[in-house]
């Protein structure tokens, strides 16, 4: 008789365990919210780090003219001199 009872309990364990775990988790989260209190409203309204970075970059380039760039022909420091100076004429 005991073996039949334990076999039934073992086969129905997931159906009993899930609701019990759900209730324990719900009670625990409500208890934690009650003890800690609600988070301050400013924590939810803060910008993320990437948004702050984008805003800072936009503020830095507000007064600059972005159409004026250095030509790649004038900018010769993009590679080591030992590699590319062999066939390139000297800049005057």
C-alpha cells in the first residue's frame, strides 16, 4: 500500500510543487516590497548610460561644421611610415 501511495505522490509532484513555489514566491516578493518600500520615481526616469553618452556627444558637436573634414591625401599618418613611404613622393 505504501509503495502505491509513494508512486502516486512521485508522479503528481510537479503538479503540487509548482503552485506551492508560485505562492511562496508571490508572498516573498510582496513581503520584500513591503519591507523595502517602493523605489523612488527618479530611478525609473533616469537615462541609460548609452543615452547619456549620445546626449554628451551631440552637445559637443553642436557648434562644429561637420562638412569640413581633412582629406585623406593630406592625412598621411594612417599607416606606419616604414611601410608606405617607399613609393609615395615626399610631401612638400
